[in-house]
């Protein structure tokens, strides 16, 4: 399994503070960085199957799921709710993770 760690990098907005953390910065993120990050995860799904590391749900999926799904919730300033619409593999994966019986059971226990 090739995880292509060299392609992965943190999302870094630390050099932008206060009012400079602006529409321009986030638009650039959606236009440039988000496709690169989502492409990395889509490649993993194409190579490994239904989940990030293979056929079964793992901690990798459970760790990435809330981070990736955050972008599609429409709660981050200047990040459009539809920013993940073009990433069909990611959307199918989010549906699989969100509807996995263990995830459903866990969510039900927390509500």
C-alpha cells in the first residue's frame, strides 16, 4: 500500500491572522489547496477500496471523516457548502462511513 505521505501536508493558515484571515485566503484554499487534498484522498480510495486503507472501516476513516465533512457543512466562513460536490469518490466514502452500522450506533448513543 502506497500512502504517498510526501503529497500530504497540513492545512496551514497560521501565517494569516485576524482580519487578514479573509475571503481571499479562503477562496484561494478552495480553488487551489482543497482539490489537491481531496485528490490525495480520492486516490487512496481508488487504490484501496471502499475505505481509506482497504475494504474495512478503520481509525484512518474515523479520523479523516469529521475533518473532511467539516468543509461540506457550510459553517466555515467563505468556504461554500458545495465545495466538495466535485469529489464524487469523497462523497461516496462519506456516505459509507456515515451509514456504517458502528458509526450509526455510536452517533445514536451520543444524541
